[in-house]
C-alpha cells in the first residue's frame, strides 16, 4: 500500500477533499506512511492541496 492506493482513492472521489487522517483510516495505512506518500505526491504536483484550519492540509486529485 502506498502512493498508488492514495491516488486511486482520490481519483474515485474527484470532488471530495481528504485529510491525511481520513485517508489513513479509509485505506488502513498508518498515518506516517500516508503523510510520507502525500509529501512525495505534493512535490510531484500530482495532487491539489490546500491548508485548512490549524495548518492541516486537505488533498484532492489533480485532473
């Protein structure tokens, strides 16, 4: 489980924003693994992301 699972989840829900905690819970992947994968995906510009309250990121698949 990793980056591809996260991308697939985001692609399956194209209009929903997810937090790393939500992705972790829904995919059954540790929060640390999700966080590392999301960081790499952000750097590759594969995802849209925005900062919400308390410096928390939300993610969506970039079409």
